[in-house]
C-alpha cells in the first residue's frame, strides 16, 4: 500500500520537529524550496517561523548557510518573521 500523499500541512504536522528541533521549515529552507517555505508560512496552523533547533539555528540560518537567497528573501519578507 502506498502512503497517502498530500500537499497540505495538517494540524500538528505543521509544527512537528525532529529530535534535534528541526522543523519542516528548516528542511525546506536548507533544500532551497522557497515555494514549500511559503506554503508552510501561509498555513493557518503554522507557528514555527522563528523556531530554533538544538543548535540555536532558525530556518533563515539554514537557508543562508546553504546559499539559498530566494528562501532568505521569502523568509525575511514574511509578515511574522
């Protein structure tokens, strides 16, 4: 059986974090997925825009370190950042 695929961020999954405190936004930012970052940020249940991982880094840190200028601009332009 194939897992159900969705492009929606559902409830608590929007803000779920891994063992090191990394969120979906951290992952999307480090991969340069500006469209995914914007979709997460726009979701009504998403509250993790400034969440830090265990190393004290936000998604913006990840994007900057990875050279993802489009993601940095998207994060910085977001109203709640």
